[in-house]
């Protein structure tokens, strides 16, 4: 019987429960080997999944409305020179986190972000 905690951890990586169970059984409940097993048996697992009818969704997905809550940008002439900073929206104001300095950001450079973080509203 597969370890439920390991099944859940593999599920959190984006794999289905049947894939996790099959991989853990094949690898004697070794989590790391089970993940490798899933990748090395991907075609076999894909064909088995296509034989079964699609499962009904367990929950209804909500609105597709998101709000920008943070972004990471780079300050410097190139990625090899300078450093990265983070802007986070706090209580309606943008705050810049720059190494050990934290301050309000009057005009955050949203158009220069490398990584954007959104929250569903």
C-alpha cells in the first residue's frame, strides 16, 4: 500500500493520484525514485490515462480576475551588473524591498518586471 503522505506530495507536484500510486508501488514507496519513475514512464501513463473517461472536476473554478500584488525587477545596466529588487503592494501602496532597505515606492517600474505575482480576486 502506498504511503498517503508520499501520494499527496507527488500530487502537489502536479501528478494524478493514480500516477502517484502506480509509481510508489513500482519503487517500494521511495518518493524520489517514484518521481523519476513517473518521468521515465510518461508515455505508458499517458496512454493509460487516455483509456479512462475524463474525471469530473472536483470543484468549480472561480473568476478569472487577478490583481498584481508584487513584481521583481532588475536595477543595473545588465543582468551581470546590478541587483534585483522586489516591489510588493501593501495596504494600497507599493513598497520596494532592496537588500536591507525597505521604502515606499512612488513610481514602481511595473513595465520592467522580470517576475510578476498575481492574486485572484
